[in-house]
C-alpha cells in the first residue's frame, strides 16, 4: 500500500457548514497521527515582540521543542528542541513577551524573538522560578525557591540580566507577586499560612514588611488580606488595629491614599481614555489615576474569565440570571454592561479564549465539543465557525490567537493529536509547493457508491488512503481505495469532503450521502 500522510491535518480542513477553510500550519506530531506528540493537552504559547507566535510542541510527546509561526505554512517552523531524544533537558519553560525562558540542564537561558538559539542569562542561579511579573515600565521581578525560602530578583526588560534582592518568605502555597514602576508586593494568599507580606521599593532598594510600609502612610495593620500593583498604584485590602476592613489605593510615588473597595485577584488591565480598566475575578472597575477615584462597571464576573477590548468596549465572561457563563459587553463610554444574547461559553469553562479579528468577535464555547464561535452583532446571535475538539476525559486548552492579521487556532479531532491551524489557506497557494486539486464525485448525491474522476489523465486510485470529513469538520472515516469507486453506504446522511495526499499534492472532492 502506498504510505500517505494523514491529510486531514496536513493541509486543508473544510468546514462546509460555513464555508471556512482551515489549514494545518505544520505537522508537529511524528509517526502515526495518534502518537503522543503535537501541542499536548493544553496549548502553551505567546505572541512576542516580533509579531510571531512562539509555542511549545513535541514530535514524540517527550522531546520538547519551541516552534514559531507568522501565521502562514511557509513561516511555521521548529526553532530549537531538546538535545535528548527522550527529553528531560528542559526543566521549566516560561513564555514571556520578550522571549522563551528555560532551565536547560541547570542553566537558565532565553530564546529571544528572531533568534534560532538560546542565550545564557546572567545573575540567575539554577533555582526553580516561582513567579514572573512585568511592570508597565517593561522591567521584571522574579521569585525563585532556595533552601525552603522564596528569593526575589529584579531583571532587565529583556530578561537577560538578573539581580538578587533577597529572601522574603519561607516556602508556602499560593505565593503571589505583583510589580509596578515603584516596586513589588509579595505575599501568600493561603489563609492557613503564617504570612509576612513584603513590599520592595525600587527607589530605596529596601524590602520591608507591609505593616511598616502602611505605617509610613499613617495606616495601621492587624491582618493583611490581599493586594496588587499596577503602574505606580498599589491596591490593598487589610484589617486595621480596630479590626475594621480597609480597602485602599496608594500612589507609591507620592504616598497619596484613597479608598478603593474592589480588591480582588486581578485578571486583566486595559488603559482607555486616561483611565485604567481593571478586570478582577468578581468585577470590572474603572480607575482614574488623576483623581484616584473609581467606578464599578459590572459586578458578576466569572472567576475564570478571560477578556478582550475593542475600541470603547470590553468583553469578559459573567454569570447570568440562569447561572450560565455568558459573555458580557461593557461600554466604557457610559459605564453600562449587558450580556450578549446567546453568547454562552459553557459551564465551568476555564480554558476559554476570545479575540477580535478583522472587526469580528470570536470566542470558544465548551459543551460536548469545544467549538469556535463568532458573534453576529447585526442579528444579536452567535454563529458556529468550527468544532475544535470533542470533550473527553482530558479537556483540551486550545490556541486562539491573531498572528500578523491571521486567525490561528488549534484543533484536536477525535483522538488525533492537537495541532495548530490557520483560517484560510495559510498561504499554501503562494508560499509552498503544495497543489490542491479538485476531483469530481459521481453521483454528487449518492446512496451506496461514488466514483471519482478528474479532467486530467490521472490514475491515483490504487491502494491509497482517503480521509472523509463530515460537515462539522469531524473525521467520519479513514479507508483505503483500490479503485476510483468508493463505498459510502456506512456513512450517515450528510455533506462530506474527501482528502487524499500523494507525492506533494492534495486531492479533494465533495459529495452528499442521502
């Protein structure tokens, strides 16, 4: 039998229901399609400063590699991989805006955007990194673990040079790190841990207890609750000496203190029209840095929300009156918030994604399947774009990114490995040698058999493998053809696409099973 690549994921996947073509950007999985390779259970990647998407992949499921894509087939390639065929050279991988940071054989290195090899960083010992936080001035703070202690480091804007500041806390669960232009705050959010929160002040280079810091601002501390920093502002919640809750915002540059009642774990920040929009795990709040005043815009955010901004609108996930997770549109011009009718993301969906692409809003919905959806603001209803995976015991965390004006998502069909795709042809027609040819199927509406033909004098129908895809993008069948005649009697009624790959070319045909 002629050995053919399983072509559903090699080049083109057609969603007949909406006419959308999806093209696999690269064949990451090596060997059979069911081998443990590809993107893994959860996609892990970042669009970096060069505009390209860098992501983790593996050919065999053990040997990790860093790939990158510019959103086209020709621009997708493996950049670097572990030296050992069975992996275990890389202990940790962090995707940041300025590069991929790894611990390779007890040496910290970074792959910077545009480079093809790692560079060793300076000043960072062979220790486990716990948290990385970036401030609005692009500098970083990093915490590591050493001898049962957490150690705080500062780092430059390229993560190539680190400076140790010092130990600040014994090892504990739920250790948090937030940083800004004036310093950092570090604490454990575990209620059962004896905690001594610390504040690091950049100007003085001093690390002090949160109680001492608050005391310098004429505030008293009994019990610390939570806090975070954005830009030069610290948002902090605590009980004072009288055991009353206090919720404050502090200008760490001037020392000015004002009330701020929404101290929950922050999810995202946006800057709009001179204000800072803060999305926490419970609410959406606008904060005016000039007056240090605030306004609550929405108060029922889903704790595992993601968010997106488009012009004067912010989108996140909220809990509606039916206890369903529903996308919310927050209008920043008038401070109103409304659920988008029908835009449900699925119950307890903690791997949701949402993006704006070419003035259209895309998001993921999870039920029996994870489905890429698009919201139609003219009809006020969602539209199904493509099925990305079936919900099995292991929920897939999908990619959904805009890369150089291309819409990129990951698809896992059945038990075939998780791979990366782009909407459209991925530049196949102009940037590669792949030639997609259409075959004709007779009859076009069939009950038991179809016969394939082409206008060319071509005989490919001899012991070849063909993949049949249904109208939802699901693999209906993979079978071997011995002639140009194919039995379709076992298929259910519906619209199908067949794909064959042979000697650098892809053949495609369509038919209807009645």
